[in-house]
């Protein structure tokens, strides 16, 4: 399901829009893999690249914080300790539960560590 409008609202309401800029233009929806994606503009010290809402056919909906493989280890470990953590790989962490809550926690983490 295309959830780009919802993802844009999450970005704005969570406080992320105040700490990291989104790439201009429309958000992306991938109908083959069933996810909506908001890309970030700048290369931050946290190496964030996007946030995503996934609606896979056989799994529950989840929120993904996407980062580069060289993201700081402390950053990846912090995300793994959050409530709702589902799994991670070298390019992102996935969370079950309320996406707005996870996006808000990400915004607070960026603020507490001196923004991006």
C-alpha cells in the first residue's frame, strides 16, 4: 500500500524535519516490494539515508531506519536496544509498532548527540 502521505506526516510530526533535511521532490513508493521511502539530503555523522514504511504481504507492517554500512557502531547498537526492535542488517534497523514513536525517538537521539 502506498503510504507516502503517512510517511511525510510522520517525518513532520516526529521532529525529524527539524533536525535532518529530506531530499526535495516526491517521496518514493516501490510497488514491487511494497514500501514507501523518504530520503535524506545530507550525509550526517550518523550516516542516515532514509526512513521507510514497509507493508510486505506476509509480514506485519514495520518501520525501517536506513543508514549506510559505515554508520557508527554506537548508533546501530542504540537502535537495537529500542522497544519494538525487530531486526537489523548492515544498512538498516527494522521496528514493529508505531512508526511515529520510532521516528520521534530517532529525532531525540539526533538532538541529544548534537544533531546531524
